[in-house]
């Protein structure tokens, strides 16, 4: 079984996340995409995210109904800083017959050298990278570059930052996030204040 691991803060999950996951799944012939919301990403300040329970619930709502999408609460249950390499170790040990790949954006690839144990990550899994508008990937460690495969996903300029700003300003986020996620955000009053 071929599985793409799609980690992130998903703060909130939006339509670009879904489109990218579907394009990556289709282009690389993946059997499934496992979404892995982080508890605390190492590159984000504490308090910059809504509570993990909300991000996990929204990710489940966003992916519901897609037979090839699954949400893992591994990093949420583990707590603490969410290091990709630790998640890979756990998942590869628990699922020895699964061939994993890591789905990341061009911005993450650009900063990949600052991740915890980037060479080990690249040794463990290939990196399936979608380009982000206006983001250059920069120079890469040759050992990492050899493991990168770019996706042909369309460049969609939707960001969590813009969605959170729109919520704070009382503006519409319709057609930026799935409707169940929009309703969840409204019901729970998320992103109304700066976090």
C-alpha cells in the first residue's frame, strides 16, 4: 500500500489543502493520503494556533467522505513538539507493509534543512512537493534533493493566514474552506481574535 503523509497545523484546513492532496494522490498513484495534524509545529510559536482538538476536528470534517483520505491523531495524542522524523519512525514501525511518502509544500522544502533530522526524513521517505506561489525552494542538500519529486498540482493562492485574518475582520471565508469547516469555525468562534 502506498500512502502519502500530509502533515501540518491545518489552522484551518482549507480547499487548497484538499486539492493538493487529491492531485498528489492521483499523480503518484497513492492508495491513500493520511492527514496528520501537528500538536505543536517546531517552526510556529506557541499560541499561534487554535487548540489541537479544534484543528483535528476541522481536519476530520474537511476530509470526511473521501474514501482515500484518513486523519491520524498520532501527533495530537503524543503532545509536545511535533517532529516529522518521530512520526515517521512510529508509523513505519506500526505499518511495515506500507510504503510512505511525505507530502510537503515548496515553502517547507525551502526550509527543510532547518527541520529536525532532515537527512533521516529523506532517507526514510521520498518528498512529494507542491510548489507554492512566489516561493523559491532554494539550494538543497544533495541527499535530500535526490528524494524530491514535484507534483503538477495547480498553484492555488489560499492560505490559512488569509483565512484567519478574514475571520478576525468579520469577512466571508465561504469557498475558501469546506462548508462543514466554515460552520465549525463560526460555531466555535475561532479566529475572531489574534492568536
